[in-house]
């Protein structure tokens, strides 16, 4: 993920920031502070909308929050096939899914809005193979350019407009890839998209 507020521009720099974000276990700012109150309102509203308005419309995606009140970390399962590569000498394989992952919202995102505030991480055990997913550094996903906004991306918008198109291989950005081997494979291998071409809408 990168936008006009983020300073990292190289893939390695951005990965370092996202790795730190995904490891965070900090509590939310105190509820009686403006940033803490705003963060709690955002997380409560974004999860309520996702659960009540967005998820009932699709059979392809499951989302559930980790423990927290309100939660800022969300697990998901996407019922779609994907390509995997489990080791250096392993073949690239088509597997039926699901794709499992985690979405992390940064605990202090309203206090320091210039840093990336969302990290999306695929379960490293899947060996998920995609130019924009770093298998060797936590299976973190580059979300592409997210427009600058004073208010964070809601969970449903993030899932529909960024996570789903990327994880279904509709978006494969070759510039500054998080996985150079995957970038070469999808650029040069004629059969790279076999089994992935038919992508139904989320709803």
C-alpha cells in the first residue's frame, strides 16, 4: 500500500513498515482522547457495516474479527483458487482455496496519519504466489495506491476494491513487485493464469 502520505517508495522500505504494522500488539489510544474516541468509532462502524450490509451479499468471502472491543484485526477466507509455490525448488501449483489472511488496522492511525495504516497478510503456510505478495517477508500484500484521505478506508471498501481484485489476480502490478520470482512467472509463463481466468463478482 502506498499513497501520497507515505514516505517509503521502494518495495523493501514499504515491506519493513508493513511488517512492523502487522506485528503491532499495541492497545488503542485511551478512549477519553480525541484519537482514541475516533478510532473506536471508526472500528465499530466499519465492522458493523461490513457484517450487516456487505458480507450477507456474498458467498465468496468470510470475515470475522479477532478478540477486541472494538476489534482492529480481522481474519478472512476467500473461496477462490490460487497459485502456490511452497519452496525454492517446488513447482507452481493451482490449488482450489480458500485464501486465508488477516487485515490489520494500525492502532494509532489517527495520531500519525502519514504512515500506512493497513497491512494485509496472507497465511504464510499457503505459499500464495503473486507478484504483490511477499512470501519471504510475512506474506504481506501490496495494496497499490490508496488515495489520500483524512479518514481510513472502511473494511468493506478495502475488501471489495483492493483485496478481492488483487487476490483473484485481476490486479498484478509489475512495478516494484513484492515477489520478483512471481512477477517473472506471471509475465513470462504462458500458462500462468490457467485456472484463474474466470473471476465472478463478489455479489
